């Protein structure tokens, strides 16, 4: 793989960050990352050696949970809120896609 090819692997779902680096980037502790994993908010992939690896998407989710916890929300409730926010965002994306499809002219209907 060339250096140019490696950039394609660093998408939002690629588990590129170690637990230590992820905690550092989020300004939190490794125990916080373990806690949100135990609460089933995120499930990091494991390296061949069994070390946790986090994706950019997972870091965004963890950062949102950290914001809620910092505001005084219990960790279990923060995780549930983040899950519901993520589900709502996905539902809104799907609805917008359906609206665009419904509003677009149907080329087979005119034939």
C-alpha cells in the first residue's frame, strides 16, 4: 500500500486511534472510554493484540457523551441520550432522502 492509498483507510469508521490517543484527543480518561463501552454506547474494535481501537465516528459519539456527563448527566443516561440523538439524526436523513425521491420527476411515468 502506498502512502496515498492509506488515506482512503482513514474514513470515519476506520479504527485508527488507540485508547490512550482517543482519551487524549477527547480530554478524558481511559476509564471513561471503558465505561461508555460497558454502557454499550460504542464498541471499539480490537487489534490483534486485544487493544481497543476507536474510529472518528466513535470519538464524536464519545465526545457528545462527555459533554452530557460534564453537565451533570449520569453516564448511563448520557449514553441513552446520545443513542437516541444518533437514531433521530439517521431517521431525519432517511426521511429527507425519501422526500427527495418522492419530489423528483419519475422518468418511467411519462412513458
